């Protein structure tokens, strides 16, 4: 197994916290990771988890590991340019929890390994050929939390008897299949789904909650979008002010004060 492949295996193992044995490290080698965050600044829990996992295998930032951080945040139109910067730096691997960044990286390089850490189905998203044999230079981890779409709606129905209208906080710039998945699940459960639509780079959350109030929404869902992850406290405060129970696609929303995840 060559040195780069050993490093990639350690990276994946670290994120999963699987107790693989430590790999022999070449002396004086400084590994460079290009990390593309969908958020606008640190802290990014995914980046911290990657670093923590790698430390268990002897890879320490500032010692034998250099992280090149790029934060997409509200500048989605710059995703391709951020990827191009990392390619020019010839990083050893590109890592991202952001689907748009992974797609851009796949288009930009066929040689630099790309590791994804996403919620979506990577096959349906078109970034790998299949789960058993991803093919090409892309691999990674999918939480497959989109598969829990119906379960989230069912949980809301359990805690709110008679629930018939649910909101979904949604970024209009999101091109994934998430909204359609919720629409399909809601129809099957005989629920009405009200999109609480916002649009970056400066989402108007107040207007979204006002629309939910007018639509008589009784609870709402928060998708795991970068602009929402950067605004967890604001969303939680609005949810409490409008007295709307919520279920989020990540524990970050619980930490901020939302109801459940």
C-alpha cells in the first residue's frame, strides 16, 4: 500500500472512530488536506472530528499535517474557485461535508483523492458509481440521513396529536432532492407540507416563520443546510418565539435549543 493510500485509509478510519492499528509514518512527510466547508467560518464540527480522528493515528496539525481550509458559506458561486486553489496547491486529499463542493472537486481533478462526509445518497447524487465500488478518485462516508425523512415526520406526529400541517425550513438555492423526499413522505402520511423558503446569502428567517404562522403550521423540519448550521441559535430563538416545535437533521439544532433530532 503506497503512502498516500495509507493516509487516506487513516483519514476515513479516523472519521469513523474505528480502532484500526496505527500506520507506519514516513519520516519528515507533511500531509496536506484541503478541507472544503459549507459553513462560513470555524468552528466546523466535521473538521474538528477529522482532526481528532487523525490524531489517534499520529497525524497532528502543525507537526506532520497541514490543513488548507476553504469556507464556502454564503459564497456558493466561489465553490469552483476554492476547489481550483486546492488543486493548484496539490493537496494530498480533498475532504468535504458539502455535496456541492464534492461535485465541484470531482469535476476539477481525476488524480487527487476526494473524501466525502455527507447526508445524501452518494449514488443518487452522482458522485460514485455504487456503494461497493465507488470508482474513480472519490470515496467517503454517507450518513444516509435522507433515509430518515419519513421517520422525522412520524416522530412529529407522535408528539403532536392531530398534526396535519408541517413546515420545512428550506434554502431555495439547494438543488438536492431533499425537498422532494419530504414531499413524497408527507403525501404518504397524509400531511400537508409547507415550504418555509429562504434564500442565501442573507436568509430572511423572520419572513419564513411569518409565512409558517399564516399557513397555520404546527411544527417544522430544519434541513442540514450550511446556512442553517451557521444560524442555529437564531432559528431556535424564532422557533420558541413562534411556539413551533422543530425537528432537525443534526444535533447542532438540539444544542441551540430546538426540540429534537
